[in-house]
């Protein structure tokens, strides 16, 4: 609660590289003590990071620059930009989980990483259940359904309410399990 009070006055000045959703500018997202800053360019990101650094100085807040990361969606520039937050370079990453939703810049579909990861996990669980028959014998259909519903299905539907199905092939990898 104290963080929310401290953070309530945090705003970023409008920037020509801010992200828009319909007619609404979305320059940053906040949840608890996590902040995501959005920009269409490295120069816009750096301007926002300078503003964040100045704001935390006035608010007596500490920013952990070593825990801060940045991602680029689309074609990677060469060389990679080196954004600076609170006097330290921020590490570039290609996959990150924010509020339980994993984003990946490794392909055109930023949401495909969790699909493949969950499909692999569900497949391992299915193979484990199938291998039980060697130890316990025949597995009746009803018990198989119970095991599927309790052990496999949660991996297949995890995050379904959060992630958008952008490409049909990633959905098919879950359906194949």
C-alpha cells in the first residue's frame, strides 16, 4: 500500500514515440512495485528512463537497475541500443514474464513461447501417465480421464484468458497433446 501512495504521482511526459491503443497513450504499466515502460524507439525509451530516474530521486525511491531488463519486438538493430537507468546499463532479454503472461521477441507472434512451453510440459505429463501402466497395469478409462483433467488439462488451458491466439499453429501444438 505504501508503494502505491509513493507511486501515485508517477507520470511520464508525452513522447512522440509513445505506444497508442486506439486514441489512448500507454507509456507505462504499473503493478505493485513493477513498472513496464513502453516506447516505439530506443531514444523514446531512454527519455522515459531519464524521467523515471529523476522522479525516483525526488520521491526517495530506489530503482534496482540490475533487475531491470528491456526487450525489442521486431527486427533487432545492430548494434543493440544500450539504455541506461539510474547510471547503469539495462540487460537485453528476448523472453520475459510479466504478471503471469510471457512475452517473447523470438518470433513474429509475441505470445507463442508459452504455448510451446506448456505443450512440452503437458506432453511430459501425458508420457508419465502412460508409463504408469508398466507399473500398475491396465488404466481404466474413467481413471485416465481423472488423471488427464487433473494433471494434463491445467497445462493446456493455463493463461488461456490472458494470451491471444494470434497464429493458429501455436494453438495446434496444444491440441495435439
